[in-house]
C-alpha cells in the first residue's frame, strides 16, 4: 500500500483516523499497531511474520542485555541482536547480488554456477533494520532505557507513516511520545497541510516528470542526442527529490496528526554550495545514522587525516551499497566519497562573501550531483557511461520539444521550488508554509488550498494509475 493511492487515501486513512481519535489514549498505540500490520501485510503478506519475529527477538534480546551486569554477556547479546537484523538485510537484499558476482567469477574458470532462487526484497527492510540497530546500540550504550512493552517496540519499528521509506527515527527521538502524546487541533491541521504538500510533490510534480525521465533512460542510448540526455538527467534529478522528499513530508505530516514529531529529512539540498553540505541536507536521517553508528565507531577524524579520509570513503561506499545491491550504487557512493574527501583535503568552504561566488558554487555542486544521479538511475555501469557519452556528444540532431507542455511546466516548477530558498522571499515563504503558526484566517485559507490540491491529486492518480515511490526498493 502506498500513500499516493485511492485505497490509502479514501479507505485506509479515514478508517484509521476514526479509530485512532475515537479510542481512549491508552489504546491508541494498539490502534497504530493493528493498522500498521494491515498496512504492511497489504503489500507484503509473506514478510509480515518475518518482520514480527525479528522485531520480537530484538526486543527480548535487548531486555536481557540490559538486565545482565556481565560485560561479556552484554556484548554477546548486543552482537546477536545486530546480527539477526543485519543478517535478514544481507540475505534479502544482497544474496542475489553476491551469488551473481561469485557466479561471474566461477564462469571465468569454468566452474558451474551456484544455483539460487531469486529472492524478493521485503518493502522497507533497510529502514526498519536501521531503526532496530539504533535501538539496540543506544540501549547498549546506556543512552536510553529499554521499552517496557513489546507492543510499544513493535509500534516504534512498524509505525506505518515511516515504515516503508523513513525518515529513520531514533528511539530517543520518540521515546516519550510513545508513552504519552497530544494531538491538538492546530497540530493536526498542520500535519494535514504537510501531508497534502508531500502528496502534491509526488503526484503533481514527480510522477509527471518521471514519464520523460523514464523515456530518456529507457531509449536507445547510442542515438540519444545531447539536449535530450541533459533534459532526461535533469528530469530524474528533480523526480528523485520531489518523490522522496514528498514521501518524507507525508510521513512527517501523518506523524504530526498522531502527535509524533519525526525528524526532518530534507533541507533544500540542491541549494548546497559543496558536496559536504549537500549530504547535510539530503536524506538527513540516513546521514545522521552513518555518522553516529559507522563513521564515529570507525574512528571518525580522531586518528589522523589519512584515517579520516579512509573512514569517509568507507562510509560512502557502504551508503551507496545500502541504496541498492548493484555496482552502479557502489560506484555512485564512491563518486560522492571522492568529492567529500577532496573537499576535506583542500578545505573547500562555502563562499560567504560573494553572492556571485556562492551562485557559482551552488551551480557546480548541482551539476556534480546531477551527474552522479545518472549512475544512480542506470541499470548497469555500461548504460551509465553510454548515457554520459550522450550528455557530452555535442550531437543535437533529433532533439525536439515533443515531451509536452505539462512536462516542461512541471520541470520548471520543480527547478524553481528547488532553488527558491536561495532568495530572502523564498525563505519567508518556506517559514510561513511549514513552520509559522496560522491565524484563523490562515487556517481557513490553508484548508481550502489543501482540499483543492487533495482532490486534484486524487483526480490525477485516477488518470495515471499506480506509481510507487522510488525509495520503496531501498
């Protein structure tokens, strides 16, 4: 089940909200639990028992870990909990990838392939695995206390707003909210507005742009002209951002309606003036996870420059592999890691003195990011390099504006909104829409606009059909 579907918007969500707000507060976590199980089972019924079993095992292992005073036993219980969660992730997400690569090597030396049935990837496994790991390690370090109730822990892991594609929520961020939270009308309204903004990003912008992006990447790359190649790469760059940030907006909005405050996941990443800054603004909860649970345990920057560069490189290689079991993702991670290390080596900083210099750095950073997304989107490394050849072929024969007015209109809107906060008036608009308390008149206006956009999104979904979120496969 996806947020941008009739089954969710017209049936699941209204029924859930009715039960949630009718029930007394002490039963609301059970309502979330029940509906989250239904939500996940709708898209992957064969995996729901695996998820419940691994979650239950993690809960009791952590309880046992926190009760024991033996350091060695505590470490073993922590390791077992992490191995269970990472083991499931490795098996479901990377088993086919590993066997395919081993078979490629074996074929070179004349050995028969290792047979392996194709394994279906459970939706959202990377996100709930990472949340489980944060809980295990944070309790092991003594930063948080273990949960008293198994049902509350399953709610934390399986809460449907952010179960599938994040944001990655640390247990410490919602520990108190799981026990007690309020849903005042003003917060519910702001959550509804945020949800509709995210839905509009997905349905009205990302899905429209996606048609041309898919057409470009799926075309005969040998004959693809330079203009179309660049438009295709720009379209995918915008599609990915509005698709993923749209999901995050919807998750944050739903959480706000329920009384939860999920962390922000994006902060205008395409306005960044360096790749380092880009990763502070893009998928911020993943960046925080890698920083706290991988980079710092590896030694961070405490063991000299050479080790710092190596640690950064490892983090970005693994970040690329986390996004997908393919060499294109590994190379994409290495690509970003190269620029991060380069900026550290030469102490590249944002130009705060000159608006012109800042604009050039923003443009350069955006081009690098856009260039990297081609590798991210391509099915193979060969296809990625064929696309790069088209982007720099200086061949304009066959270029046309046949993509249509709707595509170019939405592409322009996407670009404008991506860079709007570079200007003072853009920042004021962002503050007013996302963070400012509304007057009664403001709520009326926001409600009317949201209702209009909601109906427009439903109409667009009925016209175009099913369109899953890009990050569902990660």
